[in-house]
């Protein structure tokens, strides 16, 4: 009788690409240069959006402070 919690074979130690999910050698993050570039572009976009959101929040706060001062 085979125990359902164990398997009959072992999967070799591996990782998965953080962009596309393909199995890769253990310890690596990307399966190809295309995935690496796509990840770097995604990080740049997120960083840019974060800076834009912070700037927008600061501008709104400044507008509120200035408008209450002059009114």
C-alpha cells in the first residue's frame, strides 16, 4: 500500500523563474535574459509609479495647506 503523503520518486532540487515560472537550476532567479530584462523593466516601472504617487500626495497636501492659509 502506497502512502498518499509520500511520492514514489523525488523531484531534483530546483527553483522557478520569478517571471515566467519555468523550472531552473536551484539558486538562480531567471531562466533567460529576456525574463531578466522583463523583471528589471517591471521594477523600474514600480519604482517610478511609487515616486509619482508620493509626489502627488505631497502636492495635494501642499495645496490643502496653502488653500487653508489664504482662505
